C-alpha cells in the first residue's frame, strides 16, 4: 500500500547506468522474441508440409536427375524421403530465421527502453513510475515513426505508439518500484541485524564486542558469493513466492 501511494523507490536517486540490469532485461525480452517468432512462423508455415508440396519436390528431383528412372521400390522410397526432407527443411529454415529476427528486434528495443528508463532516472535524480512512462512514450513514438506510409500516417503511428507505450509502461514502473522497495527493506533489515549482533552487554551496562568463541561458526569465505545477485524480476518473484 505504501508503494502504491508514494510511487517512489525508497533508495535515493540512481547513481548511474546499471548495465547488468539492462542486459538481463534485454536478454529476457530477446528470449521471448525467440519463442514468439518461432511459434508464429511455425503456424504460418503449416501448409508447407503437404502432399501437394511433396509431390512438387519429387518433380523437381526427377527433373534434376533425368537420367534416373526411379522405378524400383527402393528408389521411390528414397525419392519420397528427399522430397519430404526438402519440405521440412524449408519450414525449419523459416522458423529459425523468424526466431532470430524477432530475437534481435526484441533485444534491441528492450535494451533501448531500459537504457532510456535509467537515463531519465539519472537526469531527474528520482526512481519512480514516471521514468518508465517517459521511456515508454519515447520508445513507442520512435517505433511509430517506422510505420510504412505517408508522413501523416507516420505521425499518427508515432502518436498512437507514444500513447500505448506510456500506458503499457505503468505496470512495469510500479512492479520495479515494488521490487526496489523490497530490496531496500531487506538491506535495512540486514544492516540492523548486523549492527545488533556484533556487540553484547557488558557487566557495567556498556557494550563490548562478542568473543570469537561466543559467535556462531562463520560461513566459509566465498560461500555467499557463489550465486549472482538477482535482478528486478528475480527479487519480485522471490518476495511473492515467500508471501
């Protein structure tokens, strides 16, 4: 509730570009592009592997090897096999090409979006939902200019893209704020627990450091550094899983 009212991450202004976060987010979006592009092209090329297409491929093979009769059962089976292989190979090639294209497109667009998001945060010295809205508006407007057509159609596409990009960025902005506030809360709890656990009460009422024997066995050095620090979505999903 506090996050929704404030709309600001309780961590102070962003210090600079976080390239690791940009790379992680762009990689996830590129992975989505691979799946979406592959599924779309797989459905669009379902008509390639048909009996008619395989028969056409057989005719091409017969024309290519006119000196062969393909009259024996074995040669007919080989002819059928190679014709079907050509049909399936063409379909797989189109699916891979579409997946690669969508992967690159989603990766570049998302990297530009998240870089703009961090850039607005650095310029404003605030990490709130308006950074996401501004980056979505700019990205959507730039993509709308790529709409094919006349100047008026491009301008209309840019306006629609800017409006859609800004509106669609609102949920991401609030999700990022929630993840940032959760991270700040965990850091405060960790620092307070470290500060309280490092000292014990002395007989005179003062504080004295704990002895080495009274401490719990320390974690081997490098144990806590084995796993990489989770990103925005990892932190959010981890907190939601605990709830």
